[in-house]
C-alpha cells in the first residue's frame, strides 16, 4: 500500500516518535508499505512520521545511489538508538520527500554507531560511514522530530520561508501523493 507523504507544516514531523512494542503492529507489512511508498516517490529513505505515524521506525534503500557499497544497502530500522556520531563533519546537499523541491547543504558526522531491530525483531548494533551514515542520520532525525531545515542558518531559513509556506498550503509540484497539513 502506498501512503501519502506528510509534508512540511504537519505537527507529526516535529514530534518525537514513540517506541514500537513488539507484536503491537505488523512491522513486516508496514516496512513493505514504506518501501513501496518511498520507491514510488523516488526516495532513498522514509521515516514513519512521514506517513503520519509517530513511531520509531524508518527504512532506507541506497541502491539508487551509484556509489560503491550502496548496491545492497536496504534496511529497516525499528526503535533505533543512536549510540555515537564521530569523525569529521562533511557538507552535502540534502533533500526530503516531506520538503519537496528544496535542497540545502547540511553538515553531518562521517561515522555512526546505532542500535536497532530489523523487521524480524533481530537486534543489531552496527557502524556505518559516509553516505550510509548520512542517510541514516537524516531518517533518524525524523523520528526525533528534527528536519534538515532545522540545521540551516537563520538567514537561510528566512530566504526559504515563502517556499516552506507554499508547501504547507500544498502549492508545489510533486509526482507522488502528499498529505497537506491544512487538509488532513
């Protein structure tokens, strides 16, 4: 099932998500739906708040990125906890399905150590670096109620104010279904 993607301005995107209790929801089905939703929108990551669910879950699929090591980077993260973010901060232009048509440079640490469960409730504690770490950090931010625009300077935020207000009102062009805050 493809969900509409919640866009900028919806309170669910700024709320810290809650842990999932094992057996409470079908995480296998939800992860399949999230992958289908993400792929339909040409994304490489999608967090549950982006489909209106304030739960600690996100999916990533780096395979569309033509970079060594990304060809098998497709994962589900349930109840993740960031243990450590290390290394040099490096800038990269990020975008977000919930903030369509806006891309800005964000600096993030090059390495992370994260604890999480997969869709089969297998426990993992893994290190990621480079683009994998960046994608995970971006999606992890979503379950913490943080958007990439929160990292921008006050000047940059003021410059984007009109575009962000238009997104809130549904005044944007995208090729995927969205849930407009005022219309939810």
